[in-house]
C-alpha cells in the first residue's frame, strides 16, 4: 500500500477528552476514530490489526474443531426470560429497543441464551454431539464507565465460543483443550508471558471460572499472583480460593491486570433452565453440558497498544502489525530504487507500507514510529550508489545496512 493512497492521518495530539493511553496512541497514529466514549471506529490501519488478531484466534479455534458462524445482534426477549436474564436488575448493561409493532428486543451483549435456544432446533441425539461453535461479534453493553479507551467499549468485538456435550467428562476434556488453545493465542499475540490463567468467580458447575488476565497497568482488575508456581486468583474470589484451594495469600503479590479472556463451565444449569435436551444411547432424555468461552478481541488490541509502546508511539508485534515494513525513499534515485523494491517485496508477499509522499524524511520516520510498523527500510540516493538500504528495527531502534537480497531474505524463506 502506498501512503499516498491510504486513508489515514497522524495527529500531534489526541482529543483533549481522551484519557486512556491506548486510545490516545491509536487515535494519534490513525488507527481509530472516537465517535463517543466507549464507541470507536476502526480506520484502515486499525481494521488490519483487528483482522489479524481475529485470524490468529480463528486458526486456533478451528484447530480444536470449532465451527465459525455469525448470530444476530437483535435478540428475543422471551429467550432471555427463560433464565431471568432479561431483567435489568440481573443484567445491568442491556441496550433494549422496540420494533415498530412495539415488540421489545435486546441488542446482543452475549449470545449464551440465544445459542442454547438455537440448538433446540439442531440437537436431537448423542450422535449430534459434541459441537463447538464460535463467532466474532460486535457486542453491545451499556457500560457505566468507559474510560479505558478500546479496552472497555460500549460496543466492542468479542470472540465467543460455545461447546455442547453429552457428558460432564466430555465437556471437561474440551474445556482443558480450550485453555491450551487460548495459551497459543496469547503467545502468538505476543502477550503469552504476561497472561495468567486465573481463578475467578462465575462458574456454575465448577466453583470457579477461568479468566485470562494480562498484566497491564491500565487494566481494571487486580489478581493475586505467584509467578513461579503459576498461580493466579482474581481478588474478587481470593478468600474463597484460599479456602477451596489451600492457597497462602501471603505468598502472592497483587498485580494490576486486564481480563482479555474468560471461560465458563456451565454444566447443565442453562440447558436445564432452557430445556435443551438430547436422547442418550440408552434412549433417555438428558440435559446437555455446555461451556462458554470469550476473548475480547478489541480489548486485547488495546492491551497490546498499552504494553507495547514507547515515547515515539506504538510497537506492534509482527504477528498483528498492520504492515511489516515501512518503506521510505529519500531523493530522486532513492525513489526509483524504492519503487522497484516495493514491487519486489510486494510480489514476494511482504506487506509493505510505502511512504511515497512528498514529505521530509523526518516526518516519514516519525509516522513510521508512531504507527509502530516493525521494520523501516530507508532508500537514499547515497545508499542506492552503494547498493545498500537502511534497515531499522522499531522495537530496538537498531539500524543495519542491507542489500536488496538480504532485505528479501529477512522476510521470505
Ligand atoms: P469485565 O469484567 O471486564 O466487565 P466481563 O467479565 O463482563 O468483563 P465477559 O462477559 O466474560 O466480560 O466477556 C468476555 C471477554 O470480552 C472479556 O474477557 C473481555 O476480554 C471482553 N470484554 C468484556 N467487556 C468488554 C468491554 N466492555 N469492552 C471490551 N472488551 C470487553
Ligand atoms: Mg468475564
């Protein structure tokens, strides 16, 4: 992509009302536009990051035999009434509206009840099980406070997955498999080392749910953590955990974190409430066992922006960077050489953002840094004569002199 053709604009300052670091950086770098508190538009650079995060998650969910679908944002009141969760006193973040004929409908903040309802049409016997389904959906939540930028949206992208099983053992097996898949997701996003599987409240069948908590100063949660023993407990349930798991609270340090994922074992609670049954091998009717598994896609992007940034701007990990290389030309010969390097690298499948604007090199360098593109390639008249290009790594700031072949070899094997 040529910068001259890219819809973007970097800004010196973020809007005065934007208090969160992730949103300040993402707005300044031209990744998101703030519509209002808790609602952000994703611009061309931003959507590339969102799509890359989704693709990592998609690959890992497909690898555990889950199937992608997309459910609806408009939801039925009667479906949620079956579990009592239509009530605003039970769920306090509903956006509700009415059809023209006055029928009340909700805007999806979760799809747990709607998917259980949907499965009544598809699950008949044990032969139909197990099933795992997932989607990427814009969830709507009327959050009381939305001051954490894209880490807490009133609309935000979530990956939610639901699995359906004939027995508690089968659900547990899949639940544990999902934990491993989630670990691979966080590793690939570059936050694996800072993300802990954390005991949290909200299990139905099991006493605890599991949250994936990523160490982050801007996070809204606090966990009790033992790094060596790899024990993490959300402070909400610490006293319960001390009792249940025999943990010594004094051994644990308190750390600020952001909940980037959360998984639940519901057992048969929801299917009992909603009447989702199957015919077992013995011919008897039984309730299904279900699990529910979320990842905050846009929250993860916000957490990564918070953690991987410096005074010059964003520093994306390669796996989710909008482009891999920022190509800058200086001088007339530089431009010719940059043109052909752009074509060659693009043909080799390298994602290059080519700054072909008539701007000073300093301006281009500053934008490359603010946008957090992992590598910058500078082609100058002087370099062209010597057959060398400046190759700068964003994360370390280190510059090497490479030939065209060496540059290509960096990205293609
Ligand atoms: P929180 O405690 O932060 O309000 P939650 O426990 O209500 O989140 P879940 O219903 O478990 O959230 O949703 C699954 C995942 O979606 C969360 O782990 C989080 O990563 C993400 N998420 C939840 N609420 C938001 C939000 N308002 N903005 C962005 N991401 C969110
Ligand atoms: Mg949660």
